[in-house]
C-alpha cells in the first residue's frame, strides 16, 4: 500500500492537532510516511509543532515529521496540501467583525463586509500556497479550507484554472452529523444528500440513508421545532444561537434544510442587533478554542508526554482526511465540494462556484446535476454570487468602485452610503494586506 506525504499549510492553525489525530486514527486505511507543517509565522507554528512531534513520536514514530517556514522544504515531495491559512490572523478577523458592527451591520468572519474583507486578504495567500505546490510538487492535490471559501474558490477558478485545488467547507458536514443524530445514525457520511448553493449559502433538498430511505420527514419535524440544536452536544453560546436559529430560516422554505449561515442574510436586522460590538466570535475563539489548543500543546511539549491527551478527531479533520482518501484510492465517494457550476444547478450562472455533491476520485470531483432551483433561492444566489464576483474583480483590478459595489450589493448592508463608510474603515484596517485600491 502506497504511503503518502502531506503538508499542512497553516501549520499554526488551531485545527492542526485535530487533523493530526485523524490522520493517526486512519493509518490503516490511509498510511502516511511523512507529515510536514508549513506556516509563515514560525513562532506560532512551533507551539503546535512541538506538541505534534511528541504525539507522532508516541503514536507513529515511523512517520517523518518536518515543521518549516521555508516553502521549498514544506512543499517538496508531497502528495497532498491541506491548507488552512488565516491571512491577517485573529487580529484582522477582529476588525472584520467589529468594523461593520460600528455601523449596525452584521460583523461576521465569512458573511457580509467582514467576509469580503477577509476574501481580499486570503486570495493572495491561497494563490501563493497553490503556486508553491505547483512549483515543488506539481502532481499534488490541494484541499483548501482557508476561508472565505466562496471568494477564494472564485479567485482560484479564474486565476489558477488548471491547479488541482478542491475548496471545501466543514459546515455542511457538521450539520449533516446533526441530521444523522436526529434520525439515530452517527456520522455525516451515513447520509446521502442532495444540496445546492454557494459556500455558506445553500440548502439540502434530499437526505436519505445508505439504503435509500427518505429521512426528510423525520428531520423536518425536528428542525421545525428545534433547528439543529441537539440536547447532547454542548455548544458555545453563539453556536447555540446559530443552531437554534435554523428553525427560523427553515420556516422560510419548509421543503429544504438551510445552511446555518443563511441566518445572516435572512434575519439580517435581528442578527446584527443581537451581536455584541465589543465581544464578537473572534473573542470567543480566542478565549475558547485558541486558548485550549495552545495551552494543551504547551503542556505536551513541556512534559514530552501525551498522557491525558485531549485532542480528538472532529468533523473538520474527518472530512479533509476522507476527501484525501477518496482522491488517493479513487473511491468515487459522494462528497460536497465547491466547483464551477457548469450546469450542476441548471438555471444558474454557469461560472458560479457552487457547493454541490460530487463523485470524488483520483481525477478530482465529478459534479452531480441538481436540476433547477426555485425562484426564492435563485434570487438570493444571484445577488450573492454577484457580490463574490465583484470582490474578486476588485482584487484583480485594484478597484475601489467594484469593492464598493460588492459591499452595497451584499444583502447584509442597508445602502451604498453605509457600504462606503464600512469600506473606508476596512481599507485602513487592511493596509499591507489588500491591494492598493484606485
Ligand atoms: P489560525 O489563525 O489559528 O491559523 C491560521 C494559520 O495560518 C496561522 O498560524 C497563520 O500564521 C497562518 N498563515 C496566515 N497567513 C499565511 C500565509 N500566507 N502562509 C502560510 N501560513 C499563513 O486560524 P484557524 O481558526 O485555525 O483557521 C484556519 C483557517 O481555516 C481559516 O482560514 C479559517 O477560516 C478556516 N476554516 C475553514 C473552515 C471551513 O469549513 N472551510 C472551518 C474552520 C476553519
């Protein structure tokens, strides 16, 4: 059995230890010979790498481990690039969330003005990773989690059309895991689904078990009452609200199950009013996930022991490893991937990057036809895809006007004058990360 070599780009990510745990759990079905971490912040990465080195030494000493800030060392001799970079890190995410809130507008990592701002930072970083892969390991595949996935995917479609990049998201996987639990199953891949939309902007139109039984009626009954909130999963406060809110987004179309992020577009005023402009999701992540991951890593490195190891595989890590396996072994599994529409959603823009089920094998994803979509969703999608395409236009052309148009068009922004104020603040905050706009 071939053994694979993997680089995690954004080795300093809070999600890295989870991916390492999943890789270690799956060595019998996805053997690896080498694991590398690459990050452009060596200091941040070192904390995670020092701990992961101990974990690997204890659990799989045969795997060669490298942590580097040198692209050549990081990207040479790899089969898979698992990318999860955050250009501008939490400091800029904080601004993405807090600047729009100053004007009463949703402040969110990937939606609305915050997502657009993040997109303009991410495009260059993600293209750089793709180019390193192309230069040092041209046969590799890049599986990209780096957000905002929709804008990043549009940029990679346009600017690196031949690169072997799959843009992916763990949110549908996380929701499917909840749907599975509602019907007494365990995992996201116990379900077979039909789904359409843009990233963080989609709907499930069919949910079946592996025997083909329709699970929609039972899930519908549950979601109408509770959203995706499950009693046995303790959610952090903003996630609890999000999973509960799915009940309200579902009410707008009780035939299809919504992605949780639709709350920001469909209940915009309510959501903005219920965000604390001084304590946003970034603060929660810093006080929660980041603090936990970094303190656990420091503990492991200091003791050189994995006794009481708290890192576990999760939806995020399982999905990227399942996807790598599908490519590595040509399994033709059905998975959600962000791909060029090209007819998958029949009555929608052919060049949009849509999230739909695909059959994934060693030649990449083969999209499944989702047919026509209803007018309500089509209207929303047309508007959102225009926002995302304008954002990429703005990055390519260094255009202030296109970016102003993108913000104005976002369903989360009330009008052009508010859009302009937010934009001018974002330009200040993103100096050195955005192209200089004319
Ligand atoms: P994080 O800040 O903890 O880690 C990101 C790492 O990327 C940092 O160590 C940073 O130094 C590094 N980095 C930034 N710019 C870089 C560059 N140009 N080259 C190399 N490394 C660079 O962030 P996190 O919260 O762990 O999230 C990581 C990424 O994964 C983010 O983009 C986040 O939005 C994304 N994410 C996506 C999904 C999804 O489903 N698509 C889910 C969770 C997280």
